C-alpha cells in the first residue's frame, strides 16, 4: 500500500511541475484548438490549485502558475498576436 501512495504522490508532484507549460505548448499551430486547450488547462489548474493548496512541495502554487499561463495563451489566441509567426512558419521555404 505504501508503494501505491508513493507512486501517486510522485505522479501528482510531477504533473504539478509540468502543468504550467502545457497551455503554452499544446497545439502551437492551431489558433482555436490552442484557445480551448488553454481554457481547459486553466480550469483544471484552478480546481487543482484549490484542492491541493495545503500539500507539501508547493503543488498548489504550480497549478496557480498554470492558470496564469492559460490566461496568457487565451489572450494571445483571441487577439491573434501569434498569427504572423504561424504564417511565417507555414510559408514554404525557398531553396
């Protein structure tokens, strides 16, 4: 039983440390899919930040950072600030 508890703790802490980067890298070339993914990551991060706020290893704080990163990604997608970069990457290269 102890092994299962330790494994779950490791998975939770690992997820908390990686989750702030998920909204920034998921669907990098798709505007609206990235927007919806950012909203999903932000909502899940907000719930997890409230649920795990009293745990050790600052798990709740990392989920709070994911909410800020999700909000940033959603604003960038709605405003279209990333479209010039995407258009440049989509253009065929001469050569």
